[in-house]
C-alpha cells in the first residue's frame, strides 16, 4: 500500500497544479538500481494479533534460550535453524525470532532472524526487542555490499516505537554536562576554515575552543583518499579495456603503432590511453552504453561502500566533537545565521574532516538530547547577522571595522586584543533573545559583555587566542559571503523558522517560493510527509474547478 501511495503522489503532482499553479512532468519508471525498499504496513496496536504483510514473531528471551550453549554463552550459528510454527499458528509462537510472510500459495515463508551475538550488543537488543508491543513494522531493504553474493545485501528493517538507545557512558556524559555546564552561556563562530566556541558563566570563567577544518586530516584521511584514487583509476582502466573502440590512442601509443606499421609488424592490442571519442560539442559519441566487466561492477560497489563508510566516519567524528563541546560549553549555544551553501561551493572537493554544517547539526542534536535527559531546554539559538554584526564589534560596545583578511581584533577604545573569531564567539555568548525562536530578535547584551571585560582573566584568555590567528587560511574569506537570513540554508537549520518575515522555502530542497498551504498554520508542526510539496486542491479563483479534477 505504501508503494501505491508513492506512485499516487507522483501522479497527483502531474495531474493537479500545486499552490503556484504549476504541474510536474509525467511520472517515469525509476531505475531498477534505485529501487531499494519495499515498505511493510504497520501493525495494529489496538487490535490483537494484527500484523500485515511481513511480521516478526517470537521473543528475545525465547531466542536467547534457543541459542544458549552448554557453557551458558549466547551464540548464533553459521546457518540458522528453521523455526516451525507451533501447531500451524504463529500467534502462539514464543521461541526464537522469525520473520514470517503469510498468504503464499506454497505456505508461509518463515525466515529465522540472526541477532548480533557479541556481549557489547546485548544492551542494545534489550532496549529495542524486549517489549514486543513496541514493534511497529517491517520494511524489506537491500543495500549495496561488495562482499555479498550479487553485490547486494538483503535485510528486514524492524521499526520500533521507542527512544534511541543511549549507552551508559553517553548518559553519564550528558548528566555531567547538564549538571556542570547548564548555567553557561555559549556562542559559536563559524567560518570556512574553523569553528570557534566560547562560553562564560555570569561573565566569568571564559572558555574558548577552536576546531580547525583540517584537524582530522591525519594519516587515516590521506590513506582513504589514496585508496579511493587507486580504485577510480582501476575502474577507468577496466572501462577502457572493455570498450577500446570508444577511446583514441594516446600520442605515444600512436607513434608506437606507426613505428610497428613502418617496420611491417602486425598491430598490437593495447588499452587506449587517449581522450574519449566525442562530438565537436564535447559529448561522448556513446554515453551510458559501455560494456562493463564483472570486476568493474564489483569495484564500483566497493567504491560506493567505501564512500559510505567515509561519510559515516565523518559523522562519528562530528558527533564526538559535539559531545565534547556541549560538555564544556553548555546546552544553549548561540550562532549567527549564515549561508553554508555559499561556503560549500568554496570548499569544493578539498579534503576535510567534517563540514561546519555537519558539526552544527551534531551540536544541535547533542544539546537537545542532553537537555531532554535532564528535563531542561536546549539547542542551538540562531541570531540574525543584520541585528548583531558580531565580527564588527568589540566586547566594550565599540564598532571595530575589520576587512575579511584582518585576523586580529584590536580595539582602540578599551585595548582588547584577540583572534577575531574568538572575540566574535565571545560576543555571541552574550546574545540575548526577545524570542529564542526568532533570529531577528537577537541583540548583544553589551552591558554584560562590558562587565565581563572587568574580569582580568577574560583579556588574558582572549590575548592568548592570538596564536590561533596565525595558522588561518589566508586564501579563503573568513566569514560568510552572503550572510542573509532569507537564504534558507542556515546554520544548523533543522527546524522551521516561525518568523513570518523569514518564512521562505529552502532553496536546496524545493522550488516553492512560499510555503505550501499545510505549513501556514501558526505553530503547526508538519510531519515530514505533510511537509513535502503538495497539490493545491483548493478551488482556484472564480471557483472554477480544474478540468482534470475528479468530482465523483
Ligand atoms: Zn573595546
């Protein structure tokens, strides 16, 4: 039914105009390659014994009982044992876990479930599987895996209605952060080459943390990049070898072939190293119809798997740093709104440990999780650059003009000296909001900021940040080139902006110039399903129904 739903959504967008009066193109059959998920239907939580399509039967304790060895250790054999239905009825089955698909002509399909057997995984299994009432639905998913036969790994994904698992270590860290740092006010300064976080407690105990863009570029990143280049070269060689007719010979190969011909020797088969044969406008003569060898397909899957694991490593890295930042700087960091998409273009393909957007998202998530655990409020606060101009002010309130290349802040009035990003982050830590959800209500509390200058340690700490100013990247501008709140791709922007003035569609997710009707409800929280672009089914002006409307 969910498949039918998604097909209908595409047809609906083609048949009926959306809120701007535009219709989408004819739905096309997608690629086999992109079809990776068959959604199952959710089970009923009000009627007993009502699962549809794919169901999960059995219990975790029954599974552990069935697979506990003589030494008392939980294990999973190489080939799982078949699970019979007790008396032909699955509803009374309480043994090992089994996924069942009923309604087939040849009887039920019962696939035994394999659980991770290592001791470190057992608390996670307990969290998700111990209460069968919370099991919700099962999707069938395939994902690319170069090691699996055929290049695909097939999995059944169980959705469980519960909170995410939090390890005891993480819970302890969050409890510590809530206890020790909840009173701190923090500010974040983001620019292309680094992220600077500063925080204080009532104007005292200033702490500054700098995360360099290239900090994670160690041996590991270089090794990954080299491996990727090696794989890409191997793929290119393989493609050229399988389709020699599509490439020119390189000049050296041509000269060599000429020499052989002159000497009267037969031509030699080589892998052509020249450019691809193409038309005058640069388009390949034969695109997309190359012959690809089996090893090419394997190599391509390996490359994709490697890219996925690199992305995962980056996310993990960002999450670890976010954990440390929230622990040290508190639960409500304020950040200036800035356009990350403009930076993304500048960052290009150069190596980086993580992007600032990824780090801000991780900080937001960690702050919310920490606050939720301690029953406090937390998360990133966004401030509009128009009202604050943090990089152009001093803590004493004096405007200190700086160009993009000025890395050092020197105030002629109070004599404060420091790295410009550190001063800017410290100023962000003194932001106050009339309405925390509205970026344009942010203002710097210069009274409190000036008071914090009275604390001698503040000047000392900021002066010490001068050594941070030196290794900054001079070839890149150190601040946003398009600091506008109207550009939807804002820092850490994972929620909707409630302010009417700033309520615009994000440029990178859709083409709508204004929100779709579902989103105009004040304080209305849209579900992801409702938030996508929908057809406007309200009668158009003149109350004339569109001709394609089904009025039955
Ligand atoms: Zn000053």
